[in-house]
């Protein structure tokens, strides 16, 4: 009997671990002109914008070209992003890559108030998984190129070129980034960014560039307030000061909402502060961020035809977990400088610290009290120190325009997690993990002809991990078993080779091949290895998982002429040792080989100064290519996605209409690798926004999901009962009214 109880306890612990470790509430864990014939001489210019992508090809609009630095006056240095004498290249500065740039104007016009949905409507093929919906979109994940439940571990999120992905599996919550602090977002799809940024850059890279106020008026301020559905109230504030070479700015927001579901309240505050020093040959900055989030977790709604239960129909907004919650507090400080050493040579050094604390409680019983098998409390703290020096060298090599970026990345992360039956009780597990990462890389871009650029790069990265479980067998309600210690040292590498050729002033072709990797995060290691043997004896976990690798090829074309811009590409990605949670074994494991392939197309057309049309479409396949599930779709990935939008300045900015539509096809439920359960249905939404500005005053009214579609885009299938699943229903029609002023 004790064996059965212990095995059941072990099984329950594995399930609870999966619940916590997969994003808190997820039950398991997305040609312009050619260079001139006579190249101008290389001259000293002030340092580039420190917030730019690490490897920027110099270009205009959506087509980049490499050229020698111009003798023309530079921009305003490290001022508002995109300055420094370089226009924003549509490929994010990585030659051969498919990419999208979302500007501050795009964000301001978007009917959606969530950053994840803005990305989904602007980036072809980007899919989202939303647990709660609403105007804030807390814990909404973005999936680039079809990774389903593990999208956040395969998409790298950066703030000003510095990684936000941590060594735990808790997703980067885009809702913690104030929208009013964003200058632009550079999204590079596929693993082209792995050389520059390393781990996690498998499905793509999302680089969020924030404002810093440099180059603005001596004093500027902006305030905004709003209210909307579900008793949502929010406020945004931004301010900046400029005096000589010094500037400072602050961007903050606060929101409180009851949420669509019962036990779905959200209280959140975010802030970003900057201090900048800018001269002709030196720029320096200090950036401090903070966020606080208190989120209640309503859980899923159960559907089980075998017993006649359909909570989606009978109580869509209800909850079976009225006491569950997840709180998070974050802080970061970053400082750095860019110094011009010689003609075309810049030294860029920055470093910082980031701390994230999380507390969550789960109760499956009828009361919020600790009990055997029915409660878990988790308290975690993750601190990451980093320094990332690099050298940018621009000039001529054998008469050809050349840009070399080389550098070192050092990250030191310490993770501690206590897990027990309840707050205030001695924990069963006290996990203590430390991971150190050292990487060296270079990426070289060369204009081999006036119409042709090539880029190649290599990254070598060493990861050292030590993990230990300080297990307390005497802790209350404990029948678990401790994990074995692990010491691991591994070296991985990433490669990139890309090219772009301009056929004429309108059409260009691009292509690339690359290799990337993803090391297992600490949470995946905590929940790895068999839980019990064939005789139901509990087995200690070992923290051991293999590193996931991917190999990509991609090709496409870009067209820009008149008001038309088009980008289209085809890609193929083969992965080995993809990390996934097994619904049969109840632990994380390395999958048999998988494959992603598809196409992505974006199109925009500016009819005139007042009317802009845009659309995007994608075909995404994510399949198992070997093993017992060979040929089946990876769960939570829609094959077809499409979006369309219009911005119409009806009356001199006094009245502006923005409309977006988004469609996605059906997708397999989480846990349904076998493909036997019914899929999550296809659906779509239409969002509208009316806005205007008169002198210093502005306003907007957004209505999202205008047609009141009742849908869900996340559900988990039962492992044991055919037809049973749990879904996270999303709200129907919602509204948000905002107004504010600039000073």
C-alpha cells in the first residue's frame, strides 16, 4: 500500500510540476538602390544607436543594403531608436533573414491593447496562445514557426538587444512591457539570430527597442487614462528631460481588471527609467525597470461527454480553482557605453542584473488549505548577472563594404525554488541550480557586388550547470523522493550563412542556412526522468535532458515599389532532441526528430497619404518525422493563419479608423500528440478602433472581437479518457475607452 501511495504521490508531483513549470497556469507547458560605383571614404561618425539590433545592415525601408559609412552628417547619436545615421532595415540587419519591423506608430494605431496580439496581426505566421484574453493579455505567448506549448522556450525575446528569456520555463510576459515605452519591435523569423543571441533563438527573435527620450524637447510629458470591459481601469504616463548631453526619461503604466473569468483578477504595474549621456564619440546609458503582477488563476473548463459534463456551455466564465493564484515581481538594471576607437571602429560594452521572484499556490480541493495530494505552494527566485562586450568594425575590405561584429556574452544565473504543500510549511523540495554561460561569436557582412550582400557567422557557447535538490523527507504531506545532483558541462555552436541580391530597384532575393540550439531550462530538468519503475517504486529524478538542435534553410523575395511592399519566403527546419512534456510518461523528455516547414507572406499598399492597406498569410506545418507519432501534427499549431488591416485617416488626424481581422485554422489540443481527440475549432476575430487628436489632446475607442465570437485557442486533452478535455474560454466582445494629453 505504501508503494502505491508513494507512486501516486510521485505521479501527482509530476503533474503539478508540469502545471507550474509550463507558464504558471498552463497544464503543460510559439531592394532599394544598389551601392554607388564610387564608394565614399570611411569617416568617423558618432556611435550607433545602442538599442539597435547587433548586426545592422545599412538600408532603407524593407530592403537592406550594405554600404560604406557615408560622409553625410550622422543622426542624433544614441537618441530615439533608429537614429545614428542608419535607417531601420526591414530584415533586422541579418542578411538573408525574413523579418518584420513594427513601429511605434503601428502600435499606437492597433485596435488591440496587447503586445502579443499586435505581433500576431503584423507578423505572418505568428500564432498566439491566450489563457484569459481581455485588454491586457497577461501570460499570452507568441509562437513563431509552430512550437505549440513550448513556443516561449523556442522564441527569444530581447529588450534593446538583451535577452529576457530566463533559465526557468516561466514565459516572458509581454504584458509587463509598457506599450508607451516601445520605439519599435524587430521580429526575425527562424533561427537566423542564433549566432548573435545564442540559446532559444530557434523559432525566431523578438527584439523590443524602447524609447529613451534623447533628442527630444527640453521637457515633455504624456498622460493617459482609460476604462473598459470587466471593470478594467488603466493609466499610462511618460516623461523626458533633455539638457546638453544629458537626458532622462520614464515610462510607466498601471492596470486593474476583474477579468473575463471568475477568479481572474489582475493587478499590474510596470515602469522603465533611462539616463543617457550623448557626445560625438561617446554615448552611455543606465536603464532600470520594475514590474509587479498579481494574477488569479481560473483554470480550465471541463468537457466530458462520457458523463454529460460541458462547462463551456453551462458555465463558460466559471472556475474550478477559486483560490489559485500566481504573483511575480521583477527588477532589472542595465548600464553600458559605446566608444568610437577609430574610423569605423566602435567598442560597445553593457552589463546588468535581472531578478525575478514568483509565488504561486494551487488547490485542487474544496478549500484553500494544505492537504495530501491536493495542494502545492511554489516560491522561486531567479537572479541573472550578465556582461556583453562587442566590437563593431565598418569599412572597406579588398574594396568591398564590410561590417564585422564580434563579441563575448557572459551570463551567470542562480535559481532557487521551494515547493511544498502550503505557504509557511517546510517545503518538500528546495531546488538550487546555477548556470553559467560563456559565448564568443562573430558575424561578418560583405558587399561582394553593388547589388549583392553576403553574411556569415559562428557562435561557440559553453554552458555549465550544477543542480541539487535539498529534499526534506519529514516535510508535511510529503511522500515524494529527492532528485539526484547533477554537474553538467556542454559546448554548443550556431552557424549562419545568408545572402541577398537586388535584381533591380524594386525586387530583391534573399536566402540563408543556419544551425541553432536550445539547452534545457532548469524547470524542465526538475521534471525530467521516469517517476517510478514498472513495480511502482518511486525513482529519483536526474535533471538530465539532451540539448535540442535545429537546422534551417529559407529563401524568398522582397518587392518595394511605389506604395507597395511585399515579402514572401519558404522555409524548412529539422530538429533533433526537441524537448517536450510526455502526457503518457508524465515527465519531460527528448522527442523523436521533428520538422517545421511552410510559407509566410506579408503585403502592404499605401493608397494615398490617408489610406494604408495591409495583409498577411502563412502556411505552417509542424510534424513528427520519426517515432510512434511519425506524420502527426505537433499540438497547438494551426496550419493556416491570415490577417488583414486598414488604417484610414478620415479627417486630418481628428478622426482615424483602424480595423484588423485575424483568422486561424483548427489546431490539435495539447497532450494530443496521437491526433485522436477532436481539434480546437478554427475561428477569427475583427477589431475596430476610432481615435483622434486635437492639439495636445488625444482619445481612442477600441472594440475588440466585434462579432462576439465565443472561442478558445488553448485546451488540453485527457490522457486517460477519450473525448475529455479542459479548455480556457476567451471573452466575446470587449471595449476600451482612453483619453489623454501631451505637454
